[in-house]
C-alpha cells in the first residue's frame, strides 16, 4: 500500500524559480568549458526517441547516460505515453489530503511486492532529494515515537551525493557542494566510503578491506555514543560523486550488522543506482541486505514524470502508526497520479520485456568494451561499475593515481568534446581525499543494443582523447 501515513500535513506550494535563467548564469556555453553538468552546452533539445535526443539545430545525440541515469527506457516509449494520455484523461490530480488514487495505490503495491525483505510500505514523492528528506524525517520520527529522543546523529560517507535540499545536502559527502551553505545545514558525520581503487591497500584482501572500511562506522558510532546515533546513509553503488563505485566483499553485510547491533537505522539511497540500473531491481539485493529505509527515484519514472519514493520497513511504519499515527511531513504533489501512472508503465515494460536481463548482458558488454578501450590508457586509472552503470576515472598518472588539477575541469572538457561528437555522457569531478578528480559515468537506457554500445565507447574514446589533448 502507499503510505501517506497521514497526508493532512501538506507543504505550501513552492514559488517556482526561473530555472533556465539560473542555469544560464551557472556557466558559459562553450568557452571555457562549463564548470557544471547543469550548464547547457548545446542548443535546446526539441525531440527524443529511443536512445537519441535531437536539438533545435537538428543534431542528434546518443543518450549514453540517461541524462543523469534517469531515462532507463529511453525516450518516447509508446506504452508510457499511452498510459500518460489515459491517466491525464481520467484523473490528472487529486490531493492526497482528500483522496488516494488507483495509480498511486498500484504503484505502491508493486514497489512493496518487489522490495527487499522487511519493507512494507512506500511513500511516494516527486524526486530523489524529497525522498532523502522524507527518509531522514521518518528515521527521526521513528526514534522519537520510541522515546529515543537522544538519537540525532546522521552518519554518511565522503564521496556520496544525496541531493541538494538542505537535509540531503548536509548528508552528502561533497565538501565543495556544502561549503557556502554550511550555516544552514544540520550537523552530520562522514566516514570513508568503500572505494577499492582509492582506498584498498596493496596486498589487502577484499575481506580485510571490507572489514576495515566498515570498521570506520563502528568507530564513529562509539565516538558519538551509540545511543545518540540515528541513522547511517549510503549509496550501495556510489553514483554521481565518485562514478559507479561498487562495494567490496561483505562490506554492506558488516555495515548492517553494526547498525543493527547499535539500533542505528540503515538508510540506503538507491536514487541513482536503483530500479534495475545495476542488473537487479535494487542494488542492495546483490549485497544480501535489507535496509530499514530505502530511497528510489530516477529510474522509477524513467524521466517521463518526476517521481521518487521512500520504501520503509514495517517496524518504522508500525512505530509511527501505533504511536502518534501521523507522519509529520507532506508535499503538495506526493502520490501524484500522473507520476504514478508513468512509473507503473515504465516498471511494467521493464518486467514485460525482461529488460533487466538486457541490463546484465549489455552491462557486461559495455564493461568489456571499456576495459578493452581504456584498460591500458595512460590517463584512465580505473574502469568500474555494475550492470549499465559503468564509469572510467581519469588520472594524471596511473602509477601514483594522482588526479588532474581540478582547475583544468577535465571532466567538463570531455563532456563538451562528447557533445560535439553527438554523445551524452555524465562527467563529474569527484572528491578524492579532499582534492577533486575526474570521472565519466555511463548509464545508457536498458533498451541499449550491442551496436549502440560499440558506438558509445568509440565516441567516448575520441572525446576523452580530445579533452586530454587540451590539458595534458
Ligand atoms: N540521491 C542520489 C544517490 C542521487 O544520485 C541524487 C541525484 O543525483 C539524489 C539523491 C537527488 O535526487 P534529485 O536530483 O531527484 O533531487
């Protein structure tokens, strides 16, 4: 079932910023390369079908990253469009303070039926940051309902991204994203991520490294006082900040054991890596763990509508519904029927067409092609990822793993070079031990075929060399 636990507390509608004006001012179009993924570097997009987006000058781009790992079905899927037409024609909006809707209920049921063990409810919101905010508040309210008022500390990991609203921003590990907003942010604590390429010692086994990395959580909990710790938040496969970094060995099983032993809630943020992206519906399935709270978004609606969800365990739901009976939260557009109808259609097509099998098969092909192309490249230190969520990390020196000077903005140059070659990739300067390094993330739609992948990797190789040519 969907869980507006009690939908009567509704946020006031936002005022709506003039987004395009703001984006225009974030970075110039071509020269120097935009410092931000969000700054437009091409004319407006006017049409899209399958893997291709077309701009107003008639140029085609292969969408090799699903925007930001969003467009899991590709663009213009007829079944999703039909579902949207039907929903718009039937019921475009009903406020959750008055009604639930069939679309929201069916989506909630589906999410719960397919969720990891212990998850019993879904709370539908409009995106990833909203989902993270709601998860943090659910965690806190769970503690207060149980009389554990002292539980207030949130621990997360460096090199993680959890969104741009204040709670999510405070939780994420990016110092540079947080810096100017610090006075507005809640206090959070960060430990090292499980990041084998950067943090595993030479000759250290995966098991030993997993134990050492997870041990940081134990140490941090002890330092803060176990009874003061509310939640640990992590992406099972790190996305935007570090570029498709999978965990090693039994890292997450150890994390879960530590959380359980101290009564700390485990919150998994699968906004980017979830909903099939890594080859299983949820990335945490591959870790053999079940979180207390889980956030999903991007691939849930595949970009056809803005939507996200928090999946919550029975025990959290029960504590609140048997306690105050009222989750102190709410948004005007939560449980939106158009968004729910889109997400349902996307998820039904993925299941009907067995697209997760394609994610696994094409993911293996993508990985192999990346290894073949970049495995010996002088400035590619690592090729990593899971399923159709793969990345390369650029380094100035393969031996020392030193990143390029962040001021060079290599990732933005590669993005621009890729766009010139009709390829969309998701580049980012991640945070590496305080310094920023560069990586390029690929997250093509689940309908991608072998020849598409070959074309993507060929164009990427050209773009990487063109970007490097400007700096090296
Ligand atoms: N969490 C993760 C792991 C993300 O990757 C993102 C977005 O990239 C978010 C949260 C925030 O999602 P949104 O941009 O939809 O608010």
